[in-house]
């Protein structure tokens, strides 16, 4: 039997497609990893600081509304109006909302790594494959193409009737 190499173009096309894939996948993976970092940073700083400030502001608003309610009762020696009572209630609800959101952001901060880390590790692994293994695979494909080209040239010479007494190489499909 002889090797019967009909075309190395299929390997070359596969290698070209592999390079295109790696070229397109790298930026997408980089963007995904960057997005994980940006989200972590957003939770740790921006959202936490925002809701801490909101709690302080809303606490101050509640204190002002309570003071206005108290002052209205003391100054005129009358019952506070329903608008003044409603203002205190609105301020109290706003403060409770801000406190609940701050707790939620703090909980997300604690849970972020546990929930995101498995997927982030897979992204890092794929990024490492694209950075390290993909160039090696392409180099191996180039070497295989060269080897098959050299082998097919030898096989053609060995099968050629112009060389009397030449032995034929075993045939194998690739």
C-alpha cells in the first residue's frame, strides 16, 4: 500500500479558519474579562458609595421632615397637618429604600466572586488556550503540511516509471 495524499489544501484551509477564529475570539474574550472587572469595580465603589450617600441624604431629609413636624406642633400649638405627617412618612420610606438597596449592593459584593468566578476561570482558560496553544497548533499544522508535501513529492518520484527498479511507498489515505 502507498500513501495517497490527494490534497493538503484542506489542512491549509483549516489552519486559515483556525487563525480567523483566534483573531475574532481574542477581542471578545478580552472584552468579557474586562466587563467582569468593570462590574466588580462598579459594585465595590460606585454603587456602594452612591447608596451610602443616599442613606445619609435621606436620613437628613427625614430629620428635617421630623423637625418640621415637631416645630409645627410646638409653634402654633396645633395638630400637625396631614401634609407634614405624609412628608415624614415619605422621607422614612425613602430612607428605608436606600438602606435596603445598600444592603443589597453589599450582598452582591459578597456573592459576586462566588457566582462569577467559575465562568471567569473558564474565560481565562480559553484566553490562555488562544494565546498559547493556538499558535502551537497552527505551527504543528504548518509542519504537517510541509511533511505531507515532502512525502507526496517522494511518493510521486518513487511511483515514477522513469526510475527503474524504484520501490513504491506504501499507500495511505490522509
